[in-house]
DNA sequence: ATGGTAGTTCAACTA
């Protein structure tokens, strides 16, 4: 079994103990994390090595920053969108023995119509070009991370309240499905899910306690790889801890084949 | 229609 997960940790400095505990308990082969908010010189390599994980990372001060933790070494393929120079560290692609893992922290977009919203759509359009290339070179591709997009109303606690708002707007959803429909599958929707399950809840207004959430963190697998996906779930346990991230991990398991 | 909280950094930005 190949077990892979994504988790926006919202500061690795603050969340390190949570991440170490979760890795130790869950033992995924690969964990993609977002919003490390750490420069590369400050990345806690030793702490992860201590529990048997290697780390690839690209970070910056204060904002953004992505990393891929893994039980075995991989090859870094990219730390940015090749055709889109961007000082914001939001992308890391690592190959593990033919399986390509693309970790994304998609721009939040702030507000529909804002400069940050335009940046988000532009970023997503360049991402589409990149994943098209990647899927040609690596048929076994997993694209995962914080997409900052709730794909459908089923992924939103109150679709009426969120209609047309950032994270749920038409252009964002179109960009998401454009990406997915060119050779990827949303692993979470491969399986019947018990109840509306979200991956992010606003810290404000007791969002988690009232289960006012959105499913904006995703694991997408290349079509053929998706046929070997055995499970996909959201683990809300870490969201219940003291000083949690506002996101919960999403976990998928694939049967290994040759 | 605004605000609520959290992280980084220390006033203001991002989410």
C-alpha cells in the first residue's frame, strides 16, 4: 500500500509537535504540507529524521512555503511553475520511483475581483499548462494540496451563503475542473462519504464547533493511478487538538501494482 | 453588512 496525505499546517513552527505526532501515528509514505512559513535554513530536518522521515522543502519568511515529507528519498522536479516566475513559494514537485507528487498551495484569492483574485486565476491557468506537461511525462501523478477551491456545493456547509464568494466562485471552480478534466480524478469523490466532510474551518466565529467548513484540500490522481485508489478520507482528529491548524489532513491509499 | 481568530511580526498584512 502507498499512503499519501496533504495538510495545510498554518505555520510549521507552531504545528511541529502535531505533525510529528500525526506522522508517527498514521505512518504515511508521503505527507505534503503547506504554509510552513519557514525559510529553508530554519526547516526542522532533524526532528523529522528522528521519526524516520526525509524532507524536501521550499519556503520563505512569514507566508506560504511547502514541503514534502517521505519515508524514502525522492528527486525534486520543480519548486515553481516553470513558465511563471513567482517569488511566492507555493509549489513543490518530487518524484518517487516513477510516482510524481505535486504539492500545491494555491493562492487564496482574498476577494472576488481583487488583485489577489486575478493572481489566483492566472496562477491556476499556468498550473494547468504545467500539469498537462507533467501528466505526459509521468502517468503516475498525484496532484495534492490546499487548492483554496470548494469544487461543488456539496463541499460547502452553506452553499447559499458562499455563492459567488472567493473559494466558491464560478471562475475558480471552472479552473479546478479544467485542471481535473485533463486527466485527473478527485480521489475523495471515488468513494461514498458518510456525511459532508470538510477540510477547513475558519478560526473565527467558532467555525469548527459549528461545522461551518469547506472542502478545499484535495488529492487528485492521474486517471490510471486513481483506479488503484483504495480509500480517501479527511482526518478531523488533529483539528480538535489544542492550538490546531485551521485545516485537517486528507489521506489517500493506493494499492501498489507493477 | 460586519465581525469574529490565528500567525507573523510588532502595525499591518494574510488567511
